[in-house]
């Protein structure tokens, strides 16, 4: 009966000296003596095959295709050694070796220790989940730098582009597009007499279509070459940040991921396993190059060899310890066979090689974290470590996804080339579409550089933090702040990539800076042309001079209209932002009033019940006492304030600003600017007085401050409003081309 109870209660992964409540990894082997892979190798080597037993962790990563791409052509002795032993450039030992051990025996007579052992087993599962997430993120980074998606798929891309250009958007579409461009030029140049604009438009159309044809006919030599340069530069930036040779990008990548793994997995494992990172880094007994961590990581977690190392660390014999409690009673020859039959016996010889025994010095303090007394400290330490590891995981995953997404977007945008090639023939909007496509394609190519710089800076700072002389615990706290701080502030840190831009450059507004620059350049070109014509002998017909003068006036009017529209939008953006700030304050006051109303409602609950009952039964309403009367009066005031039209409008303005900010990244949207300009036009047409609140706000004057000012100061403010209104009217007329 006792045997059956133990078999039903204990997990199958229990060991010889203690029934450990933990799923254990497969046994690790000594480093594979086979030669390191040559540079010509093409397959990712799998992790070395290790003898398995029923208590060992399974390690399916290699079979699932999670081999390190850096192991195809490992560069450097360290990377080659890592690939030989673990199948990854990131770590020297298989992932299963980085689980921590639980040396808490199971016993039905000591349920407290059994419970603590179960807690430690849960902690071990959480830890291994974090380790696998770090492993996955590092693989993502390796693939992001190692996988030239565009280069690998260039043959298929060229064939797809040829099919799209030849069969789908072939000669008929191309001739149609050219015909549309010719008709536009005839109508614009001959019928409307806009010669300069026609020449400029047709020249831009031809130039853009030639660029598109070059990209479609030679994607490898254009976009493919640019992508290769971006990939090489990205890895070069990473090499510079890690101190690796710039001409050896594979080594730079392997050094980078290896450093991240040591900081986020190896050092925290030392803290959880021994309660000391310094102990891990110390040379093993009688060795110079082998550390204490190397001795333990040679074997998978919770393996019989690791239990032997635990006993040696405690100062006991490697095969000592026995089975505690009820299990000890069954440790005889017959009982041992029975234990093996139900899955909680030794099953195989746990002896360690003599050279391994000689490397372990007695240090019971370093073994305490693996015992029942180390459960609470280990759990607390794991919680702190999990915070930092999670920050590193989300930040590195964000960068890795962005790096891969840049390659994917480049591939997708390149496949749009046969369609975009035809766009310039369809007027100004078509040319704008082609330019926007080109910008996005260039942006996707440059994005990999930007995020590589971002990753390089993060790794450089992380390496600097890891070298701080404040102890591992202090370093880990700083790293928590680093990982999470950089992730939460990533948009601000990446803001340099879009410095100087605004929503006006997003193609959502006609009077943009780009249009102003275009019209200004066109006006300058027309001016120089007219100057040359006037300097020549006056032999041109009067009609031709008149046409040139008309074109000049038209170009000048368009430029002035664009600049006026820019100025109006700038004023509108400032005014709308001021309205939103006032609305935000009013919303805050409304929310405070609602909170006060809830408090008053609770205090008046009994009176309200009596009042409702009396009204329902036709009885006289109860008379409130002094406190209730004061609360009733205050509630009426608050309700009037909360339900006022001003409060409702403020909430609408604040809600609209929040929606615009979520959609476009700016609280003031182009729609807000258009509506503001229309509202100002109506205000001017209505003939409002100078001191009307709408005119005061448009001029940047607070109506409340104006009402409180002295008469002389009010006169000065009205003069300011008058000047603003005059300027606003002139800008409106100019923007409308009057």
C-alpha cells in the first residue's frame, strides 16, 4: 500500500536520493570531439546527441528547425566551440543544462518539505519558460541579420516582376498610360496654354516611368544591390558596437547574441542555482580555464550527475544521501527494483568521472538554494529576474520583428513596381503616388540600418552596465531599468529617424511645405526664363509675351496660395491646440464634480429613499435637516455644472483630440484645421464685435483674462485682435486665389 501511495503521489522524474518534483532534462554529454564545421558547411548543426533517460528534459529545438544560423559558418574559436557543443552560437551548453536543480526530498511524513519541493518545481518550470523565450528572441535576431530575404528570393522576384510586367500589366496597359499622358499634355499645353507646367509634368512623368522600368528590368542591380548594402552596413554597425572586427560580420553577430545570453540567462542561472554569480565565475578546483559553472552545465538540470555534484558540494559522497522518509524503507534490492518499476528509482549508475569529482570543492553554503530552505529566497529572486528577462525579451523581440519586417516590406513594395510604373502617366496625383511608393521603398531599405543602430546602442549600453562594479544584484536592477526604459521610450529614442516631420508631410493636406517648395521653384524657373526672353531682341510676338506673363501670374498665384494656406493652418493648429487645452481643464473639473456627486449621493441615499417612497405613496416629502439641505443645494449646483453645454462641448473636443492622436499621432488632425478655417470664415461673415470670445481666442487671448483687464489694457488687446483679423482676412483671400 505504501508503495502504491508513493507511486501515485510522486512524479516520474524523481531521483535516487530525493523524489524531486520537477521535470528534468535529458543528460548532457561531454563536448563533442568532432572537428569544428568548415566555412563551406551549409547545414545548421544539431545539438550533440546525449544519452537520454526517463528523468531528463526533452530538447526538441534542433529537430524543430531552431538551429542557430550562425552555425552554418561559425567564425571564431568561441562560436565554433558553442556550435559543436550546443548547436547555437549564443550559449556553450544545451538549453536543458540551464535549468536549476531542486534537491528537496519527497516524504509522506514531512509534507512541509514536499510542498516546498512542489513550489520549487513550479519555479523551475517558470524559469525554463523564460529561458526558452530568450532563446527564441535571440534566434529571431540571428535570422533578422543572417537572412537576406530579398537576396534569397531575388530569382523568384525577377520572374514574378517579368510575369506581371509582361502578362498582367503588359504592353497594352503601358501604351494606354502613355496615351493618357499625351492627351493630358495636349489639353494642358495647347488648349490651356500652360506650356511650362506641361513641359515640367511630362518631363517628370517620363523620368519617373524610366526609373520604374529600370527597377522592373533589373531588380537585382537596383533594389537588390541597395538591400545588400543595407544588410552589410547593419551587421557592420553591430560589429562596431560589440568590439568585433568590422570585416567579420558573422563573428560580430555571434559575439552579440552570446553576450545577451550570458547577461540574461547564464548569470541569473548562477544566482538561482548557487546564490552567487561570483562562485560561477571562479575557477574549478585544480583547474585554470574551467569554471564552477562549466562543471555543472556539463550535465542537464536534475540529472543524476547534477545530484552527484550537489552531494560533493555539500561535502558528502557523490552517491550518498539515500532516499528519505518512506522511500528509504523501500531502498533494498527488492524495493529498489519496485521503485524503478513505478518510475521513481535510480535506473542507472549516477557515478561521476574521477576528474569531475576532483573539480568540486566543498561549499555547503552554495548548495543551500537547492534545498527546502532556499525556496522562499529562490522564488523572490526568480520574480525579480523574471521582470528583467521579460523586459529584455519584449525589447529584443520588438527590434527583431522590426528588422524582419523591413525586409518583408522591401519585398512587397518591390512587387508593386509593375503597377506603380504606370501611375506617373495619370497626372499630378499619379506622380505623387509614384513618389510616395519610392519613399516607402527607400524607407524600408533604410529601416534596417535604423534599427541596427538602435540595437547596437542598446547592446553597447547593456555591456557597459554589465561591467559596473556594484555587484550582480545592483547590475541586474540597472538592467531592468535599461530594458524596460528603452522599450517604453522606444518611440522617443527612434524619433531622430523622422526628425523635422509632422502630419503636414503625410499627404493629408494640400497646402504643404512640399507644394510651397514646388511652386517656389517653378516661379524661380519661370522668372529666369522670362528674364532671358526680355534680354533677347524684342522680336517675339505680343501674344507670346502675353502668354508668358499669364504663366508667371499663375505660378505666382499658386505659390502665394500655398504659402497663405500654410500660414492659416499654422494659426489654426495653434488655436485648436489652445481650445483642446482649455477643454482638457474643463473635463478635469467635470470629472472632479462627478466624483463629488457620487460622494453626495451616498450621503443622501437614505433621504433619497424616503423622498422616493413619499412621492410614490402620495405623502408629504420629508423635510431635510441642515446638513441634508446643504448637500441638496450642492448637488443641484454640481448637476447644473456637469450638464452644462460648456461641459458637453469640452468633452466632445477632448474626445476628438484623443481619437485624432490615436489615429494619426497628433491631437490636431487635418479635418480639425479645415473645420476651423470654415468656422473662422463664418465668424468674419457674421460681423462679430472685436471682443467676441471667438475672435479673442483666434488671436490667442483668453476671454476671461480680457474681461478682468483694465479698460486701457482692453483697448490694447482689441487693437491686437483687429490686426489679427486683418491679417487673417488677407490670408484667406490669398489662399482662395483672390
